[in-house]
C-alpha cells in the first residue's frame, strides 16, 4: 500500500475497533440514533476542523477559530435581539465578517512574513474581545426561523435523525474533499505545505493562496458559529473556548502531518467521529468522569504523532535506497 | 549585429543588489532563437542570480528585459512561465510531498467540468516522461525516487513549460553520462524548434559539446559573449578566472603519495540489500578512488564505511584494533569524516552562518559540553574561507545566501576542520568551478602528504585518475574490480565499468 494512506487507514481501523468495543459492551450503541447524534453534536467542531485541515496542510495553524465561533454566535444573537433583520441576512453578514477577518490574517501572515501562530493568536484575542464588547451575557435566540431550521431532519431507518446541522457538516466535508483533491487551489495548498520557497519557484501564487486559505478557515469558523448558535439557540462570549485545540486534535488524529503537506480531509472526519465516540461511550457508561475523554484523546494524539514519526523515518529510508 | 527583435530574449543593464553585496552590475545578456547559450563563471559570479532576475524569482534593481522584442517585467515565476520561459533552478528540489504527476502539472492541471482531471493528468505525465525513457509510477510521491530521477522530472517539467526559452541551471550535476546524453538529445530537438536555451554548468566538456555561444560573468559583471567555436578552452578559463589557470586538472600530478603501510582494514564488510560484502585496505596517506555508474553502490559504500548504515557483516580494523562504526557518531569519534553527495539534504543548515556550518562537525565530535571558543571558530572559518576560496561577504552570512558552489565548499571545510584520519568524499568537485576545482585537488594531495587516508567517489574519471593510487570499480552494488598502479587510467576504468551486463538502474 502507498505509505501516504497509512495514517488514514490506521485512523479508520481505530475507529472501527473502538466502535466494535463499544458495541460489545453496550449493544445499544449500534443504532442510527447514536450515529445521528454523533453527527449533530459534533457538527460545529467538524465544520471548523475542515478549515483547520486546510490551514495545517499548508503548513500553518489557525488558533482563532474557537473565538470566531463564539463571536459569530454573539453577533447573531445581538442582531436578532435588537434588530428586525431576518436570520438568513444575519447569517450572510456574519459569514462576510468572519471571511474578511480570516483573509486579513492571511494577508498579514503573507505580507508581513509573520508566523501564523502569532497572527492567529492575536486574532483569537481580538475575536474573543469583540464578542465581549458585543455582550458579556448569554443571549437566548428565540426567532421562530431557528425553530423551523431545527425541525428539519432526515429520518433514518431505526429512528435516528440526520439533522440539518449534521447534514451540513457532511456536505462541508464532501466539499472539502473536492477542494483538496480536485481543484488547483487544493493542489497549491499541498504545495505550500511542501515548502514555500520551492512552491514559489514553481509558480504557485503564494500570496493569493495564503489569503484564500485563511479566508476559507474564517468562513468555515463563521459557518461553524452559525451551526453552534442553532445547536444551542444562544450566543455567549465565553462559549467554545479551546475548540481550536479540539479541531487540531481531530486533524492530527485524522492522519494529517502537523508540519504540513500531507494528509486528508476525510481523515479529519474520522478524527471527529473518534472524539465523538469516546464522548458517547462515557455518556453511556455514566460513571466515568468526562475528563476521560481528554485523557483518551491525549493518548491517541500521542500514538499518532509516534506513528507519523515512524512513517517519516521509513519513507526516508526507502527513498535513500530507491 | 542582428536587430534587437531577432533575439527571443534580451536583457540589458541588469542590476541586482543584495544587502552587503552587489550580485549583478549592469549585465547584458541576449539569447537568439534556436541557440544554446552557455552562461559561465566562477562560483558566486552571479549566474543563478541573473537567471532568477529573468524569471521573476527576484526583483531586479535595474535594467530592461525584452521577450520577442517586447518589454516584460515578470513579477513572479508564474508570469515568466506564462511568457513561455521554463526553468530548472539550481536548487531543483521539486515538491517531494506531491506525486510525480502533480509536480509536472502544478498550476496547469488538466480540467474536466471545472475540476482537476487526475486520470488525464497521470496519463499525460506518463507520456511526458516516456520521452525521457522514464517508466515510473507517476502517482507515487516524488520523495520515493532518487535524486537523479527527481532531476529528470524537474527537467521534463521545465521543458514542457518552455514555449520560447528554456533555462537550465546546473541540470547535469546529479546525472550520469547516459542521462546527460538524453538531455542533450532533447535540448537539440528544442533548438531545432527555434527555442532559446540557457545552459549553466561547470563541466566545460559539456559546454563545448552543446553550446553555440558563451557568456561569461565574473564578480557580477559581464566579461563578454563569444561564439563557442572561436573560444579555445584556455581563453575561456582565463575569461572566467581573470587569470591563467596555472595547471588545469587532469594529467599526471607528481608522485601520487606512495601508499604507506595498510592502516584501515575492512574484511567482508557489507549489509544485506545495500552493498555486498567487500574487502578494502587503505594505507596512510593513500587515496582510493571509487568509480561506477549511478546506483552501482558508490554512495552505499560510503554510507556503510561511515556508519550511516550499519554493517551487518564483516570487520573493520585500524592498525589491528577493531573500529566501532555502528553510527555516524561512533565513526566521527574514530576520526572518520564523510562529505555527502546530496548536500542540500544531508549537508547545510541554511539559517546558520558560514562559521557555524564549518564548526559543526568538529563541535559534534567534541561533544556539546565542550564548546569551541568563538575565537577558535573565527580562526577556523577564516582559514577555510581563504583556503577554499569561499566567496562570501563575511563569515557571519547565513549559508543559504551563498551561491550553490560556495555552499559546497563550506561543507567540505566542515569535514576538513575535524582533521580526520579517514575521510570519505562523495563527488567533492561537483558544482565547483574550474579554479576552485584545481584548489580542491591540490588540497586533497596535501592532506595525503600529511598521512590522511582518503576515499574519493567521483564520476569524473580524469580526476580520479589524477589523484588515486588505486581505483575500485563498483557494479550492481558489489565491488567488482580493483585497478592499481599503471592500470589506473580512464580507459581502464571505463572498460571495467562497461564489462557489466548493462546500466544499473538508479
Ligand atoms: N538572497 C541572497 N542574499 C544575499 N546575497 C545573495 C543572495 N543570493 C545570492 N547572493 C550572493 O550573490 C552572489 C552571486 O550568487 P549566485 O548564486 O548568482 O552565484 P552563481 O554564479 O550561481 O554561483 P554557483 O556556480 O556557485 O552556483 C554570491 O556572492 C551570493 O553570496
Ligand atoms: Mg548558481
């Protein structure tokens, strides 16, 4: 097998094994209900993680997404509370703001040659701060359109439901896979991750690609914020703290190399599902502390980083003997 | 004089200033349709810089560029590509994390219904590489292939991109004779189609074999442009160096240090799947040459001697004492040194200064607990910058800003600074200009006089003959012949290599 597929295969295998273990213990977990909930509960994280996958593939990082999600939620809540604007218009506005925010960070990273870590860290504080400026309280959203959207779902045999937001996440993943592998923009993202200097000599438009990558990440963080506000029917400036780290964890568990240039969007989906599965297991168990989720994810991350290190060594060897 | 527009590319008064160095000073360069134009000069003369100014990789600080008689000002390599200028840069490395096909078609992937058509792209990639006798899996990552294959892929990409102009910056540095011949066939074909080709190299035989005109740069200035046919080799070298070269490489060099008693003794040394077990004796002050085609096991031999690959059979002794060569660290402790072939990958640490790069191996041997004093480092760096004529504005310059050939000299200096007893040089003169070439060979000879044992791997047979007292010939990852004394001649080596069934594929 081509070694580049190995991390992805490992992730899928771990997911299947973990699911089998869960079912062996709690046969009830084998139901479309559980699967439907898994998608719904992790929809906002999954959507944001797609953006994070692109950023990491290009060799960067985006620490701002948790704050941007919270900001979007608060912005929507404030808009719907104090103006008569239709939620759809508010969505468009929120997406425009977050996309522009991401593009701005990308432009700073490229033109000022600043490390993405620093720029997006500043972006994180800025977005969180803006959320606080808008409101420090949790604002409920009571617009009837929200209720309509939440009642949309596709019924699976066995009683499970693919909700609007769960379905949206799957769509975003499908679009992400298409972008990564079937567009020139996608190829350029991988090229950036392989080395900026070389990519530039090969004629990759570095500046435009960098701006687009962070704009896309901003857009998806905004979309994730919309999904989160639908999910919780509220906007709160202290929400989704640390979600960027969960997203990074999902990307790495999904087999993407943290140094960029190698990985798959589909892997991130499996990474999200593994995290969700651990959480579901703990809920089913009832007696375990929810901190076990963190511990297990930590261990998984560690295992994956070791696996990747091993793979890099192995390919190096193969190349030298080729 | 032809009217300006009969030139496919012409540049006048090109200036390029780097902080602390004027890399190009009012350089003129023009390229005719259907000509191969060699761009020559010492290491650091400004050849690569000129190329990068022409292709928009660098912003020039002055001058005009005309393509087909029209003013152009490429801001990026992409623009230059769109103007029909295809380039293989000196630091070729394509993107090793992409597949071969993606590397070939990056930025111009065939599309279907607005989406990249991977199947069509792979088909075209295979067709493209077939012209280069390269039948490889184009869907595999580039990293899976050897440097030589990667180089051919880079060339194929540039040729495919070049509607009008093809620029090749030292493309032959990691190719063997067979591949060079193939490249020249393709270049001649492009020439017939009316393309202009710029060719940079330090192999003067190749210049005379393929070029129509020659432009020489020195210290960032134009020395002149001549018809190749009217420029004898001796005059060309004088143009490049600004002086006569006292003695060009080749020919017999004095006595090849009488080999002293055997000092290093390897018996049945080998590693499965890597290099077959071999016996090797090296005397004090002796130079043993290693010859063979690419992929014949030359580099593998070096790696195993240096512990970069652990031997799984045989013994190594020094004056009867067993040597520990289980890792490079152990080998360095035994006073072994190894200057690798692929310096880009195994060699330089780009962001460190020239001084730090030179001191690196010596520091590693001493252990990090005993730092080399700054004064000592300065002294070492200055000594080697002078001895090897490393062109740099000062010793604190980050090494990545040096020209390719000068980086190479710095790596050589790193190993010489450790003052090893057993030094392995893999292609020590590759990419190094004629002047420095002679310096390095003189240096090799003086090292041997001091009693150092040397293993030199080289594809330049005249060079091997010039300084080796013995030459070992490799084939299919085994040591197959050993030439000694009067048998060490270029013809003798060629014969021994050719006795093989065929070319070992890399
Ligand atoms: N980015 C840079 N910053 C500062 N100086 C540079 C930079 N790039 C090149 N130089 C300097 O410009 C000079 C010309 O370098 P260039 O790479 O053009 O030489 P070259 O003729 O291609 O040599 P070689 O044969 O060794 O490849 C060198 O002295 C080099 O140190
Ligand atoms: Mg150069």
